C-alpha cells in the first residue's frame, strides 16, 4: 500500500508539470489577429507548400528534406498536437490527478489502482530533477 504523503507528493509534482505545459499551450494557442484559439489544419491539397494553417493563415510549412510522404507525416503530427487537443488532454490529466488525491484519503485499493495509471503518464517526466520516483527506475 502507498501512503498518503507519497501520493500527495506525486500529485503536487504532476500538478506543477501540468501547469507548465498548460502555460506553454496557452502561448502556442495564441491566434493571429486576436481571433481566439485556432483550429490547426493541413494546408489544402494543391497548395504551394505543405504545412499547417489556422483559417487562412499558414502557421508553418513543413520540409523535412525526406520527401512528400515524410513531410505529410510530420505535418499530420503537428496538427494532431494542436493547442486545443493538448489543452483537452491536460484538463483530463488534472482530473485524474485530482481523483487520485481525493481517493488517497478514503480508499487505499482505489488509490493504488489510480496511482498505477498516473505513474504511466508521469513517466514522461522521469528526467525532471523533482521527479518523486527518481531513485526507483
């Protein structure tokens, strides 16, 4: 069983990392001309250059130097990682961490199950100097 202090340390660590990512997403989501959060899409087929656009504004072009297929794969990846989607993922993350923190005071079995899932997500931060499980790899 995991003690409450350990769970709480994980929750605080993850809330800080999530807040950092939300801040970064907020900057990336700044739409040109103050139009709000843009929806990123691929430039239309037949456009002069493959890239990512928001409305009529081309945010960036994609040239990997590895040909059209690689350019398309990179551009699609960028579109999938757009601010709206990342923001939604981070919001879900916050809810999961809050649920873990809540259940840690009531149900040790649920806490351990939730912690197992949360730690899978937390692995992306394993190189952070404040990572709570630093010596447990």
